[in-house]
C-alpha cells in the first residue's frame, strides 16, 4: 500500500484507509467475526489508517476496533470522532469543551489505547462557537491524549476559524464520483491551508461499488432506505449512471468499486479516502484500486454529464446537521 501525507506537513498514512462504520451500523447486519478478520487483513495489507467514531453502534465500533488492534497498535493510525450524541443523551450535537473531554476519555477506554492519532469533531455544534470546540481539542493535544485534530462536514469559514485556534490536520466530508459539492468549497479551502482531505462514503454508500440497493433487497433499518438518492425515480436515474460507470470499469479490467476509488485518489495527493467494509473480500478488492489515466478520467466526466446524479444525499433532518458556515 502506498502512503500519502494528510495535508502538506501532516502525518503520513496509508493512501487509502478503512472506514469501520458498517461493521456496527448503517448497512446490513453485523458480523463481528468477519469484521475482526477484515481489520487484521487491513493491517497485513498496509491499510493502517482506521476510521471509527464513538457514535457508530453507540460505542460498539470503537470497542471492536480497539480489541482487533491490540498487540498491533503501533502499526495503526487511529482516527475517531466525537460530538454526535447517543445513548441516554438522545439525538443531537454537542461540541462543548466539557462534552469533548468526557467523550475523549470514553473513546480512549473503548479503544484500549492512551492516545488517539486523529480526533475529529464529527459535526459542528451550532450552540458552541467553533473556537471553543477547537480549544478543547487543542487542550487534549497538549495533554498527550490526542495527536492531531480534525473536523467533519464543516464549511470553509468554520475550518478557517478553527485552524486559527489550533492547526487542523484533516477535514472529513462526503466526496465521491456522485457527490462532488466539496470541489466548490471545502476542498479548495483545505488545499489553501495545507489541510488533508478525507472523503467519506467514497463508494456512494455501496452504490458505486455495484451493491444492490433496491428497497426490496435492503434489510430493515438499513440507512439507505431513508436517503433520497436511493428512492424511486432518483434511484432509477442513478442506476443509469452506475451502468455507464460499470462499463468504463469493465473496459479497463477493474471492478466498479476500484474505478470509484481510483477516481477519488486522482483528486490530489493530500486526499485520502476511507472506503467502508466489513468483508475481507471487499477490502482486498478496494486496496487493489490503481491510478487512472487521462482517457478514463475523461470517460467518467462524460458519463457524469450524460447521467447527472439525482436526489439529495441526505434526508432533511440529517442535512440540518451539516455546517453551512
Ligand atoms: N464523518 C461522517 O459524518 C461520516 C459519515 C459516513 C461515513 N463515514 C466514515 O466513512 C467510511 C466510509 O463511508 P461509508 O461506509 O458510508 O460508505 P462507502 O465507503 O461509500 O460504502 C460502504 C458500503 O459499500 C460496500 N462495499 C465496500 N466495498 C465494496 C466492494 N468492493 N464491492 C461491493 N460493495 C462494497 C460496503 O459493504 P459491507 O458493509 O457489506 O462490507 C458498505 O455497504 C465509514 O465507514 C465511516 O468510517 C463518516
């Protein structure tokens, strides 16, 4: 596995990470045994940038990842997040210094480590000025509990304000072939500040990898059932884009997942995607994604122009948590 630097002067990580969310929630049923094997295989392949969050499975995901990396902690660049409430606290956001401190302590415990390599604020809390949240994260760095600070789904103005308090190492936002909004805001802002960019859902939540996402094939509780892009006429239109991309992938001897990841990797040297899976087979396939030539990039642009993605990426309640600056 090649490596990349998170931002211009940031830490060196595997050029592709592993998103661990689906091991605990969101897409399909849990399989802890297969998930543990996937985590071990990731480290064997040099996919050492692991992404989790306290809210994934309400702590289950951090505990799973923490247990799987015991004895191999030194190989891992471990990223987790705080700020989305769960459990008894109900649904909501909290970026207050008191909450961040308490969440960090709980994450360290579940992860079985004494330091988090990259600690993100999962969403900006509208009730707390970002300077206060960034200040709390900076204090955790001073105390040696956190090595690097990140933000997720923030607007460029928020990134700049936080970066003035403490250097931000990475911003994590949704970015993929079928969701390119970051190109008009946060991605150029990261480049300007020398901040790394970590695309989440680079496989379009499985859609761009060819996973069957018709409502009759998804298990009850699968989050995609509630996302506009996976519904009705939007889905019908998006299927046409997927078919066009699958044809391009087949023409270069790649799988659709590999084409989607190669496209993200082609967007810049400080861009480090974190495709998610709980299966060894998918992990191995994804890790083998290779570089894209100019002809393939042009073919992808043409396919997107002919079949523009249809529908919002989030439902209105999830959209309300996205920072607009
Ligand atoms: N900061 C945030 O707000 C935020 C939001 C969402 C996600 N994330 C992070 O980003 C990571 C990745 O995003 P994501 O999981 O939402 O979406 P994703 O990486 O775009 O897609 C994951 C889905 O694709 C499937 N898949 C993976 N590789 C495949 C392959 N080669 N062939 C067919 N299907 C394949 C997975 O199936 P299986 O699960 O069955 O293996 C899973 O259902 C997450 O794990 C999480 O760590 C962060």
